[in-house]
């Protein structure tokens, strides 16, 4: 089977790193002819791209919402069209929707999402919430979670910034605002906890004076994760965040950081409260659960083992890949 993944992003984007590149490599090992290509940004470059893109048995459109003419152009060059998405691409965060301009953009995205789901042969969604949304427009929907290469994301030598218990956060600048509430709570425990933020931009909210910041890089990502005892994943509860697929959560868990995560969306599907992480329902719990772990090394180690087992058993890229190949074979068949 000849498979071509089509994405608007470069290889550093999480959706490409975790849902495209691993399957290009593993698909070839399975005997498939697999590759990926980046969809150009400009309209004129896209016109050329669609005339020259290699023919394939199946095109997997990854994340991007295309215009009707683009879908028709691709349809002429492949046997089956599949749409794979891992975000609530039809909307934006509740903060962004305060802008009338962005509300108009969201309405346009919602219309394109409906059209694209109904046009393709199969939708692959990163979680059940996304799958349910796609099922309103497409009968053939498969849920394939985002996987992690657990041979790479492993426990490592603990390299703490200091002798304090390490509470860390890793994420994109767009998500820094979610960190304000937990750090505002956790600053009361600054004598017992050390805070780190790993992002391409510095954190400037409450307790910023207590935060160690390091710039995110692919080369240091895993070692930064391994230095954490706890990994924070705060989120608002809205339509956009309920579509997130939890890759950062899986990274924490695979590398030995116990997740403290908002009781929202896919976090509930991954975390078994008190076993492999903690779900946060009230602000004060950020501090309560962090200190419970800081003061109980036996509980910390027990939960680290359970968290790691969750990722290796359910979300390893090899396990997830079986669902992907089955879905693509169904689309072609």
C-alpha cells in the first residue's frame, strides 16, 4: 500500500512528530511505501503542489482544513482520502473567541470541518470527543490515540535543578496562561518545592520569581522531563481543550513525572486518579497533591511505575500503530 501523509507543518510540530514521522518509519518496516509531504502555505504554491504531489493509494490529510477545490484536486490523485486530526480544529479557546474576528474564523473552520469530514472516505480522531464530533458528518470514524515511542521516552538519571522536589511544566507559549492558577497556589510551598517551566517563551505570571525557565529544544526535551518529579497539565474546560489528545501527559508519565492534571477531556481517559496521577477539580488540590507526593517517596515511586505502565501498555507507538494500519486498510478496501 502506498501512503502519503500531507501536513501543513514542519517536523518540530507535535502532530507531525507523534502522528506522522513514527508511522513513516514503521510503515516502511511493514512493507508499505510510506512518505510525507508538507502542504505549502501560499495559494499559488498549493496550486503547483496539487498538480505534482505523488499519486498514492491513500492520502492522510493531517490536521489541515482544506478548501473544497483542494479536496477535489487530491481526490483525482489517490484511491482514498483520510482525515486525521488531534485538536478541536473547528473552534478556538474560549479566550480567543472573545474576539469577533476570531469568532468569524471559527465559524469558517466549523464549516470546513463539516465539509471535509463528509467528503473524505474515513476520519481518524485522536480521542473519543473528537471522534464523536466527526461522526456527525461521517459514518466511518476511527479513534486512534496519539502514541509515544516508549523506547525513547524513559526514566533517566534524576538531574534536579536543586535538592528541592521538582514540579515542572512543559508546553507551548499559547498554554502558558493555564499555568497561572496552579503556580499561584503552589507558591505557598516554595520552601519545599522547586518550579521549572520549559517553553519557547518565559513565564511571566504569578510566582514567576520562583520559576526556573529553560528554552524548549528537541535535544533537551527528554532530559528536562526526566528531571521532574511532578508534571503539571492545567487546562480550562471548554470545547477547544476537550479536544486535546494528551501527548504532554504521556511524556510526563513515560519519563517518571507524576501528572497533576485538570479534570478535563482526555486527561480523564488517561489518568486513574490516585493510581497513575491526580485529577485536579479545585485550585487548592494543586498544592495538596504536590505535597502529598513530596512527603511520601513510597507513593511517588509506586505511582511512577503505574504511570509508566499505562503508557507502555496503551499508548506505545507500536500499540497505537496497529489501529492506524487497520484504519488505513479499511479506507483503501
